């Protein structure tokens, strides 16, 4: 006999949650099948190496044979007290703090120009600005290094003839210029990503809003401030997060252009971890140690997670606050 308390209720409400979940999984089984290859690759090449490397952090190991010299938490202690690590951390944040704002401003400005339907050859210009993205950072680093090797004297002679300098500059060998060159190349190399994101966001804004603004007498700056910026706010948060995360992953340019030198002036955390694991520190007295590199990568990963969470919460609060005022 049916319970009178269940009479009249929809069937979905009387079904157990586990049964509903099984039916939803069965209905979307093909979707899960399509996602399976990516999930397998993620487990094999991302999740498993992370879990496996955690065990290496407790050993002093040069990467040959099986780790046997157990040191406990000594690797974490060495990383936290290593001045080279904190110098690399400072260089990484310096790179991010310069690359992200400059790149976002340039990308947004270019997106506004290239989104104009009256601009001729705009598809060609979009392709032109996106081309560096599809080029390997290592190849770009080699080309830039060759350019400064072959034409560095030409630049120096031009600067000296203009009275801007009185001595030759070793552009990639001078601590005062090497990091600036890496930052400039980094901005140019990944500018296309943010340009495409901003273009996609601009194309979601209805043209009727701009037409109404023009009828009301609003100029270009007013339309940008009161229409473009608010409509790009949500996608802008995602662009900022992706740009920051991508900039923290800088490695190829530094490794190819300067190898972290001169005198660790361009050493970033990723090259620091690489040099610990595979060698490459010049004159530092540090032997290859996979355990120490694993500990450094975990410390860096935890710091990035904390920074990303704080950044995401701050940006979300900022968007909500501005949205509430509107």
C-alpha cells in the first residue's frame, strides 16, 4: 500500500539520490567515454608524477638507481633557507608583475582596434599578432640570442653615436639588461593569447548598446568606460587568472637565452628546479639532487596555489562589489 505522505509528489522527489545519480551517469555515458582518453593522460602524465615525486622529497638522490639516502624533511629545510631559491622567486614575481599588466593593456588596446569592422585586412593583422604564440619559446630564444650576438655591436654603436651610452653593453650578459630583454620577449611571445581572449569577449557585446550610446551623445571614451569595461568584467577575470598562471610558468625563454645567468640575475623558480634536478648551476657548488628539486617544486606549487586562491577571491570580490554599485 502506498504511503499517503508520498501521494501527489513528483516521482523524481521520491527517488533515492543514488538512483538518480546512476541514471544521470547512464544517460551521459557517451560523454564520459569521450572524456576518458584525456582523463587517462591526465592521470598518467600529471597526477601520477606529482604523487610519485612526493616520495622523492624525503631522499637525497641524484636520479640514478633507487633512492636510498633518507633525509626526512631536510630537503624542505634546505629549500626554505636557500638564498638562490628566494632570489629565483623574486625574479619570477618581478617577471609576472611586469609582463601581466603590460601585456593585458596592449592586448586590450589591440583588440579594440582589430574588432573594428571598418578596418581593412583585420583578419591578416589578427593572424600576424597571433603567429608568435604558435612558435616555440625555445626557438624564439635561439633567434633572439643570435640577433644580439650578430647585431649587438650595431645597436651599441647606434646608442653611442646618439650619446645614450658611453660603453658597449653585453645585453644578455649584463644583469641590468638580461631580465628586461626576457620580459620584453615574453610580452611579445604570448600577447596573442590575451588578444584572442579579448576579441572573443568584445564580440559578445551587442552592437545595439553602442548604437544607443551614440544616439545619447556618448563618445568613444564614455562607451568604453560604461559599456565595454562592464561587459568585459567577467571574462576579464578569467583572462587575468590565465595570464598570471601562464607567466608563472616561464622557463623556456630563460633557459635558452641566459640559462639563469648572469650570476643568477635571471634565475626563475622553474629553471632553479631544473638545474637542481639535472645540473647546470655554474660555480654554485650544488650537486644534482632530484629530491631537493622535488621539494622545491612542492614548495613553489603550494605558494602558487595560495596565491591563485587569494587572487581569485580578490578578483571575484572586486567584480561583485563593482557589480553591486552598478
